[in-house]
C-alpha cells in the first residue's frame, strides 16, 4: 500500500514541471478558436504624437513598417539608405515598433514588410490602391489636417465608382465620380473638374488617400468653393509599344472622346469649357500639360501639380511648343491663369523654370504656388485645397 502511494507521488512530481511549463507558456497572438477576433490595435497614436504599430505574425522572423509618405519618420530608403521601421517580437508573436518622432496631423499610406514582402495591415479599416497593389492608410487627426478630414457637422457629397467602355482603348475603363451635397435629390447641373492621379497611383487615389471629397465638402460648406462634380479617371492605359506614360495619347483620346461624353450623358453637367476644368499631380500633371493646357476649347481652367517640362532636356520643351503652339496661344487668350504648384524639395523642381518660361513666351498668365516639401500627398492635398476655390467663379 505504501509503495503504491510512493509511486503515485513520484508520478505527480514528475508531471508538475510539465504542467508548470504549460501554464507559463505565453498564449499566441493568433486566435485559435473559430471566429475569434484579434484583440490588439495595429496603429495606436500616443499622447505625445508618436505612433505605435503592431502586427501579429508568430512565424515571421523579420518585420518592419514601410511607408514612402512618412519619410523621414519612417525612412523610405531613398538613396540606398535603410528602409522602414524595424519591429521587435514578443513571446506571443506580436511585433511592435514606435516612431521616434511625432507624426503630423494628416493622412498617410503604410504597409508591413514581412521577410522582404510588402503586405497591407490585416487589421486596417482603410486602404488605397496603387497602380498595382494595395496600401493601408492611417489618418492622424488634428488642426493642421482638419481641412482634409471628415467632419460630421458638414453636408457630404457622394463618391461613386463608374465603369464605361472606351472605344479609344477597346476595353472597359473605370473612374471615380464625386457629386456634391444635394446632387442626389436635386435637378441642378454642375461644373466638372477632371482630376488625375500620379504614376504610382490608381483611380481611387484622389479619394482614398487624397481625400478630395472631404476637402471639397469642407470648402463648399463655408462657401469657399462652388459645388461641382469631380471626375477622377484611371490615368494609366494598357501597355502598348510607342506609348509614353507622361505623354500618353491613349489616355488623352480616352479622356476626350470617351470619358467626357460619358460623364456629360450620365450626370447633370454644364457641358462647356467655361464649366469644365482639368488638373493632376505628377503623371496627372503631365496629362494636364498635354491634354488640358493646349485645349482651352475643352478646359477653361487647368492646374498642374508637381510636374513640368524639360525632364528629357531642352528639346522636351521645344517639341512641346512646336506640337501645341496654336493651343498655347489660344490658352493665352483666356482670362484664367494656369495654376502651377511645386515643392522646393521635389525631385522635379528643376522643371519649373523651363515650364514657366515656355508658358510666359506664349503670354499665358501663371498662378505659381511654391511650397516647401517634396513629391508627396502632403503637398498635393494642400495644392488641391488652394486650387478648388479658384474654379468656376
């Protein structure tokens, strides 16, 4: 009897370390039950303005936060420097990193990089499409960014995604269309702005990260901008030999011969040049230079953000002038100046002088907005907020 008790006690003692180890083992950050939810915040703004990022990835061995928009707080890796914000892993497999500096009030794109592969934040609620791929987005709210933030106290317009057939391209195309507050229940016709994104972006970029709809909602509410329709086309076309991305005649044909007629036939537009404008950033600025500036018969007002001529040398300007001389002279006859904006740290800043000189040679008035900063959405949102109140007055 005594030997049985001793054996039982020995068995219990032998099992105890294993039980203790099981109890001490940290739970995985990955839920194990069906339909269980993650219980961590992937983006947490801190009281001092810094931001903590988190990602549950127990099987990963190299994770970092990456963002071109947040450079230098999160290094973008330009010039061969290290890219991203390195994260550290806890025992549960939850990775985290906190920025060393505060992040200013604005909207930013970011992703996680896991073993060299960029992936969107699986816990994010908002996303922005690139030309290919998807970014997560975050908004840091504050007074400096309020102009582009959703305000529950103001009336809001609606953003619709449309599809249309392009005879120019021979394919289905998409665009996003902002209609102002009151459009859906009214009968009034509105002026139209055609607003084009940049080379790395997509048709939804001006709303998903550019917040053009919120910017216009807020301006309309205080009477700083007239109610208008904003059409945001897809600025890229299917690759084809001989088509230049910055002087894309396929895009120009689609815009003029397919998209504008579609919009005028499906929306309540004021379909004339006095009530039609065009603007764009970077590649979209190149599209505006090519298909908007020389066409005052189509676009009464135009805006070019972060783009210019002369990137390929002086022949770039000369060739543009030769191809568009009549249109440039016609533009000079209009009262509205060309709106032109560029940041002093933009890698395209050197194109400003030859572009302005070319416009001035043709007698075209220019409203030039030179800002600090570079080739970023931080600038483009502010250029748009400065440009919109000038339209259709």
